[in-house]
C-alpha cells in the first residue's frame, strides 16, 4: 500500500474529511470549442499523479501531470469530440490531439490501407468511438475508470474493447488493462498500437531514451540519418523531419525516458502480447514530441502490408486477446 504524500494510508485517513481531498475522479462535460459536448474524467490519485480520461475518445488518456509537471504532448487540434473524426485517408491527423495515450486499431494501424478486408483510414477508428462507462471508482485503495468500446458495422467487424484504467492511491503509476474480443461471425484482422506521446517539459534537450530490444530498424532514410542520435533529445528545430524506429521487444518489456536536468524519469512497461515498440522522434518546433508505441505486430506500414508480409494478427469468432501497459513517473 502506497503512502499519501509521505504518510501511511491508515494515518492519513483520520486527517482528511473526505477521500476527495486527496484522491478522486472528477467528471466534466466540455462546453466550448471542438470538444463541446464530450465527456472528460479527471483522475487524481493522491500521489501527485493526475490525468484526463476521455470516454468519448475510446477511454484514451489526454493531459497528464506528475507533481504539477506536464507529461504529455498536446497537439494544435486539442482533444476533440468524436464526431469531428475524419476517417478517410490521413484525416485522422485532423483530430489527433496527442495526449498521453492514444489507442490505434482495432483492425489496422499505420498508413491508410485497402485490402481484401476493405478500406481503413490512418491508425484505425477505435480512438474516435464513445465508450459505455461501467466503472468509476475511488476508494482508499484504488481509483479506476472502466468501460467498453465497440467497433462494428453491418456486414463488417464486431470488435469489443474492454478497458480498465486504474491507479493505487498514493502511487506514482497507473495501468491500462485491455481485452479485445471478436463478437462477430467471421475472423477479423486485429491490429492494436498504444501511441504514448511525451512532451515538454519532461522532454527537452538532454533527455535520453532507453528501449531494451533484440533489434532496432529505421523505417526510412530520415530515420537512417538520425540513427546514432535516436536515444538523445535535442533542442526544437525548425523543419525537423520525423524519425521512426521499429524495436523488436526483448525479454524486458520496458521503455524509459530520463530527464536528468529536472530529475524526472518516465517508465513505460508493456505486456508480452505486444511484441514490438515503435519510437516516433519528432523534435520540430510546435511538434516537439516523443512517441513510445507498443504494438501487437512489428508491421508499421499498415494492414495491407501486414497481410502481404504475413504479420497480420487475426481474432477468430469469440476469441479474446489481452494487453496491458503501465506508466510510472519518478521525480
């Protein structure tokens, strides 16, 4: 059991009038701009960790902070309501708000794909589907939000994501536990990626990245050019071109980001069911972001390429697959 601000829980509880003084889930409905009408839950865990859950964006995580220091990169689009989503082509980028965790899938991620299973846009649609919230919990032991997100269409896939986001009260971490089930009548392509987006001030010149892996492959010539500097973050640079690296997961399923200047570190742990992690390094002005992206297939070029290269996971009717990621922050 973690402490609450340095005090053991049994000693802390007599000192507060309500648990909400230190740990709670606040619920909001946005009232202005592109997010108007969307739900937002603010999780406060009593250990300095606070983060927004967006039920109408697939229960993804938006803004987050630890001891008041922001952790996530937020894009110029912000976190919009789901009907702003543009499914065609690369329209996903029009509502990619960043945030600490953006889920991509459930039947494709990567570039737009057109294959025998149909046409899908960039990174799939799961992050634009509202959830049915089944749990909002705040006890002296745990704060949690859970629910289901169904990606389906008549004559097409029927995939259900069951998600629980939880944090021990007083701790410096939270966990996302997911199970994806094929409730359709036919086998379904199943690709999932967790787009963890880190920004300033956690990310700044001198920040380092450590991803233990069996192998690292650059995606394209820009990544080849930056290969030797892939573990180091520099100053924001006008015109910096994104660099993407494909890491085959090793025995230790972890990625670490360390900022020695601020004495902060973020550790991402991911389950054995996620055999690859992509590193998205983009240190341009305004787009100053590091993406750590565990995925259930190492194919980064989309569903059509995954099928062609024998890297396309499938779920049989009634089959389920579970995934887990944990984010821990120390300072």
